[in-house]
């Protein structure tokens, strides 16, 4: 009798049985009662290394998600789950704070759970450069680029953030805006924010303008943080006519701050978002945004990771096309 046999008889996963045997609390009372009844009936004595037995037989994939408010990540996770349901791999989703070190967390999770592979949603290049050598399993950076990092076991599937941000700001310039505010992430913690800033600067240079750093407000990828960032921009009394937010969540937080200041969108300040989440289509006004092809990003991320795990394929790096959705939140000056 092994924990695999107990799992089959109980109708629960091996990981659930292992959690019960190790005295973990994250198991329902019903599952614990049924599993322990089988353990008692067979007089099963857990091996001291039961945790490692579970790790040996488990075929799991870990998703590490930085930030809990990122609507794009929510869409990607849903797509990943639907795709992986057709495979024989179980899925573990682990959420981190936006400021956490995802690579250090991955190292710890590998020690504890021994996943077959890892999907990273959100990351910072410096964290990988400093510590990713300690991660030996195949990994994919999802919605972020990894081609410049040079690790043999790290693939990536993402949007071209530089080109997408450049196109977004070009759109604002084409509509007559010259005083453009930006709400974006901490470039010391977020690689996508850093690349999107590069795209912004390229657009400004191309349109004959110098970017004034007073027009950049740093925020987390959350409603409340971007709300405060927009308040900061408004408090400076800058002649802002448009704002580019580095996510749709940020755009909505900014719009709420604009409304609460007695101003209108887009009549007083136009808003451009990024991600193309469903929420952008149902906000009032509908948000002009860069749509990332998150369904294709999810599909290719899984295909690439499984090919690395099952077929020992080499790391690859792909860029998925994006599109600008022209709706209601930007007007022509």
C-alpha cells in the first residue's frame, strides 16, 4: 500500500493524501476523514519521506503569479487552466506580492513541491540574472521576454512591449495630444514597465518631443495605486490632455481619479490603456487599449513548456502580435 493506492481508493489526488499525512491544514474535513479511514483500515504507516514520495510520482506544473490585481494575468491563468486540463499534468497556482522576488520563490517551491516545470507570470530581469541558475526545471516567462537572459531552460512568450507602447503613444500624438502623462510600474521591479517606457520615449522622439519626467507617475498594477498616481499628476497642475496607463487596471484607477476631481474622460483628459482585457470593453467610456493576444500567449506557453519537459526541446522565445483597439476614451484635439 502506497499513497498512490490510498489516493485511488479515496478518490483524491496524491498531493491531497500527502497533505493529510503531513498534518497540513489546507485540506477539507471530509477529505481528511475519508483518507484517514483508509489509512487506518490498511494499517498504513507513513514513511518519513512521504513528502518526497509524493514529489516523485506527482506530475505538476507550477504557475508563479506576481501581483493579485492584474486582470491580464487572470485571463491568462484561466486560459492556461483550460489548456492544461487536457494534459496529464496537475496545476499549482501560487500568488506573490508584486514586489516579491519570483526567482527566490521558485527555488523554494522547487525544493518543497518538485514541479516538472514553471510558468512565470510577471518578473524582473535582475532577479533572474542573480539567482535563476539554481532553477533546473524547464520554465517559461509568460507575457514577458527572456531572450536576453540567456538561460537554456528558460523560454518566453510575450508581446513586443516596446513596439506596443510606441504604437499606443503614437496614437495619442496622432490625435493631437502633446502633453501626455504616463502611469506605469516601478522600472526597478518590472521588466515590462521598463520596456514600455522605452517605447514611450521612442514615440516622443519620433514626434519631436522631449519627455518630461514630471509626467511619469509610478504605481503598482492595481486600482488604488493608479488612482493615487493620477491624483499625483493632477496635483502638479500640468497641462495634461491625455494619459497612457501601462495596464487597463491602471487606466480604470486613473479614470476614477479624474472623475473624482470633477473632470471628464475623454472631454478633459483622454485615456489609453494596455492589455485589452474584457473589463476595458465594459467600462464607461470604453477604453482605447493595446490588446495582447493572451489566448495565444497561453497556448504557446503550455506547448513550449510541455515540449521542454516531455521532449527535451531547447528554449525558444516568441512574440505574439498585438492590436490597438480604438473605442471611446480618446478624442481628437
